[in-house]
C-alpha cells in the first residue's frame, strides 16, 4: 500500500536532504525540462590538446559507452541503481553481475528531483556493448550485490502497488513480486536477500530474509527501533562481514544473518553516530552525545553483543576500504589497535589521531580530534591527516610507521589487490604500493575522455574484471595496468 500524503512529504524532504548532501561530492545534473530526441554516436575516448599525460604502465581505455547514444535521447544520464530513481542521487554507477554491469539510465526531472523514463541496462564488462535494456518503475533502491543469482530492487513507497523486482542480469527479464511492505533498505549477502521494512514512527521495524520471489522464506524478525520518517534514510542496514547491523535515529541493533536473532542493541540516550561490521563479525560503534554530534568514543562488539574493547578517544576512523587479511589483524579504536578476538590493547600510535585548529574556518565541527585511518588493506592501514597535510601507512601487526610524506590529497581507495591500492584523487587515478608508498602509475582522467561538459564528479568503481570510469554521460572500461 502507498504512504499517506503527510508521510510522503516527510519522506520526500528526507530524500531531498540526501541528494543535497550527495551534492557535496557529486554534482546533480540539471537540464531544461524539454527533451529533444537525438542520435549521438558512441564516444570512443579522446585526448584534449592540453590534457596531461598518463604515466608508463597506467591502464588505458578499452571501451566507451555514451548515455545519450545508448538511450537515444539528449541529456540522458547514467546513475547508480543502488540509490534508486525516485530522487536523483547525481551519482553514476552500476551493480556488478560478473560479466554484466547493470547501470541505470534516465532523464532528470527538475520539478520532481527524480528520474523519468528510467531503464536498467546490462553492459558487457569486456566489450562495453549493451546486452539488454529494460524499462522499470520508479525505484526506491537496489541491493548492491546479487541474491539467488538475481539483481533485486524495490519500487518507491509512493507507488500504490509496490513490488520487488528480480532482474535476470543475463537477459534483463524482470520478475515482479507484489508486496505491502514499506521498504526502507535492501541488501544481499551470500546469495540471500535481506529486506528492512516497517513504520519507524511506531517503533515497528521488521527484517526479512529469503529469495527475491519469496523475500521472507527464510525468517522474519521484529526490532524495537524507531525514528521520525525524515530520519529513515541513508545507511540503515548492512550485512557485511557476516553480521547484520541496523541503524535508525541514533539507535543500533545487530542480528544473526542465518536466523535473524538479535545479537545486541544500543538505544538512546547514548546515540550511535555510526556502526559498521568488520572481519569476524565484529561491529565498530561510534557513539555521540545526541545533541551536538560530539563523538564520545567508540567500542568493538562481538557477535554475541559482548563489548570487546572501548575507547574514549574522540577520533573516528572512516574507512573507504576495510579488508583486513584475517582475524589476527587488530581493529582500530581511537589511537589504539585491539585484538578482534579478545579485545586486548596491542599498541597505540599518535599517527592515528589528528588535532584540527578549533574555532577557525578550518575546524572540523564539534570534535577536537579526528581519526586518520582511511583504509585497511591486508596488514596495512593507510592514514591521511588533513590538518597536518600528510599521508602515511602503519603496519597493523606492530604499529610501526612504514612511511610518511607531505600531501594535501583527498584521494579515496577504489580498488586494491595485494600490496597495490588504486586511489581516485580529484580527476587523477593513482596506484601505489601500500607498504612502501611508491607510486606505481598515475592516470589523469582527462587522458581517458574529456567529459567536462557534464559537470559531474567522476566515479571509478571496480568490477570483478576491471576498473570502470563513470561520469553522468560516459562509462569507460579501463584495461589492466602494465
């Protein structure tokens, strides 16, 4: 059933807020409301006259796909289907289905801030050819991995007859399963589907696990969590690293993926600012004062809800990639590293904490310290101190600093294999050896294709087989580094 008018308005306000926040890192493309049908040839990539050069060994473009040509409409844009089409996230992307990359194409509507006439498109990962295109209803979102071999999405709560869509990524055929749930979040893990739904204002939240055509076949579990409707957006559920985590209105709960059994809860007045699972099903929870969002500390919680370790250091580590080698690699809380099995403090390092200048334009808000870890790869932590303008790496087994250099980079790890990490820094893709800090290659994205006319922040995502560079107007498949 659909939402009533007042609830729809609150939901709309919340999702508009998400788009506004997303605008800090990705520009929303706005065009005139009148659309002209055109036929534009597929872009094959080119180099501008003043474009910088790629370094030796950098990957090059192997194929390119143009949104307008694929859709056969001017101003068509690529978007990440995970964020849905009800409101425009402004972020291009795809769901990786192995040999097929499923992206979303639509037309931005200025009046609704959403996408019109949306299609899903299956792109061959090796050649860039479009295998299939499928028109779909207004999507609330999609799981970012497959469940039971299918890509799974759900329609927005505005629909009078909401459905769950299971997409065959080989041919684009869609199986629609009617539902009366108001779906808040959807994920997949180990080929199972997980759906979070309910009424947050009534503290009535349920999670179901099953398959796309029978989403509660495995189990259903109610959780006593709640919030205002306008807070029921963003990162609400995760099922990574073998542990389920729900976050809603400052409250958090863990659940067993196999049975749905709640494993722990943390409720008000001790607000949860963020919670994430890591290797071994350990959940790292950051808690705040609920008023000023001032960080009070963090804790590591095991699968049973037992607090393994806690730190009252304000520093919060935000990891773009969290891939520890195994459970012998410690977890980072504040300025310390703790055994993820026993909670024992193994070592501390001042490199893990940055102290910004407070009460200046450079201040980072109410917290006087900031965590510097931005990625955990194997047994190495990559650090970035934005205040001190340095980047470094620590050996996670010993706490020893491996290297450090001056840098004002704001790069994000987008892919990693072994000791090699690939980072996106503004409009440059760079690979480095995380243990030595040595730069392996650099690829200015303008050497791949000059897509400035779209005005969007570039996105680089890793599929199973390659890196893919995306803007609102273009997808480019990059070859292997030499």
